[in-house]
């Protein structure tokens, strides 16, 4: 824990790395059977917690810089400021991930599940890029 009882960015990056590894594992399993709804729904759940960890890492990194109040920012504000400081290459894609994440929290809907699942591979790639960038930038390469 860092000052103020907040987890350190290094700890959060480890949590993101673990979440991302679980997501990539789910994507590999789906590759074997893309019509398996149990695997798809598991990947969506893993997308949800990986997305949340990615945003947590962004907020922590912003707090270290010119945005000490980043912990209070909503998703879109976090994404906008993260893009402004060069943490994210494509804020439009991250807003789409935010929309997907929010859509998954409103109950089960088959067309939404199919749509969210279709975007998970690109999200995983972008989340991996973010993790690598944050590790390099903060000197927490593992």
C-alpha cells in the first residue's frame, strides 16, 4: 500500500497482468470452440474485471502526475486524460470498451453478449499494450 492507503501502481500492474493473462487464457479456449456460450460468457466476465483493473491503473498513473483527483474521475474522463498524456493510443476504442463494459452490467442479452465478445480480442491487445507501456514508463518491468 502507498500513502493514503491506496494500492501501489506496481501492485495494480501485477493485478492487471494477472487479469489479462486470465482473459488471454479464455480467448485461447474460445478459439477452440467459438460457439460455446459458456466459454464466451466466461471471457466476458474476464473482460469485465480486466477492464476495471486497466482503468484503475490509468487512474493511479494519472494521480502520480498532474491529476491528483483522478480517483474521482468517471471512465470517460479517465480515458480522455490518459490519452492526453500519451497512455492510450486510441481513446475512441477505449470509450467503446467502456460502453461494452457498461452493457454487460445490465443483465444478460444474447445480442449484447455476441457483440461484446467480438470486441474482446482487440481489447486484450490494447490492454497488453497499456500494461507494457505502464511497466516501461514506471520502471516496473517484470
